[in-house]
């Protein structure tokens, strides 16, 4: 059975609209599984587009350039404190779970601590995304 011309376009548009609603509903369920359930997919896209998520990556080495494994790297800003450890190659990455939308900090304080080395502390601009740290040996 074939529908007359104008009715065929209306039926196609209705089917396309239903498929689009189902598609976005499934996407919303998939993305909501790992995030706060009260926020929908459109709101998360808006937040991602207008807010910043703190991220910092780099390496921890000694003055000779040797990687320092398992160094503690801590970044703090506003009321947040993010901590990680460097890997066996001395590399680390810090990524905040929640974006910052209301009041963006100007700076972040980074502290790096490792056994047999002096701690290092540095204040950097909030939007700086890389930091390679050289730790000096501790003198006992």
C-alpha cells in the first residue's frame, strides 16, 4: 500500500521524530550511568562548553633526568585538592571529576613529594595544563 504524496511526507517526518527521540533517550541513559542522574545530556553538553575542568600532566625527574616513580603530586585550588602518583616512568596526570563553572580560580598550587627528595611547591596559572618537576635530592 502506498500513501499519497503529502501524507507520505508526514508519515516519514513522524517516524523520523520518533527515532530521534528514542536515539537521544538512549544516549541520555548511557551518559547518565556515570554522572549525576538529575542532570540530562543537554545540560551536560552546556556545562562542558561553558565550564572548565582542571587538568594537569607532566613528569617528575631528578636533576640528572632520571624519572622518579611513585612521587605524590597534589594540586589544590579553591576548596579542591586532587592527588595522584607518578608512574614508573615518572609521568603523572591529574584530572578533576567536576567542572568549575561559577568562580574560576586564577591559580593552582602544586606540591610534589618523593622519598629521598626535597618537596617542591609551585603556583601556576589555573589554565596551565603541563608541569615537569625536577626534585632535588634530600641532604640528611
